C-alpha cells in the first residue's frame, strides 16, 4: 500500500526483520529498483549484512549518531 501513491521517499522500519532469506532478498531487490528510479529509502535495520549493501549508513547508539558513512 505504501507504494500505491508513488511517493518520492519511503520509510521502512525493519522491512526484512521477520522474513525468510528469499523473501528478504526480494524486498531488498525491490528497494534497489526503486532507488534506481530515483526514490529515496530510509530504512531502519539491525541486520548489519543488509546495512552493508546500501549507499549510506548512519549508525545510532543510545539515540546519538556515532557513524555516518557512504558505502
């Protein structure tokens, strides 16, 4: 539903958290296609492997930014 109105920005809170590996990969592939179309995706995740696959990562500890890196 969140994509129905073609938003320029998508916020995803733990989008792959309770998914099996195949479905999680499908979700991430969709996000990659959306980014290629010019969309911005803000994603919250505790999955470090997933975080390493994105173009920019901001790491928080106790609500404070401790790292902001392009990858």
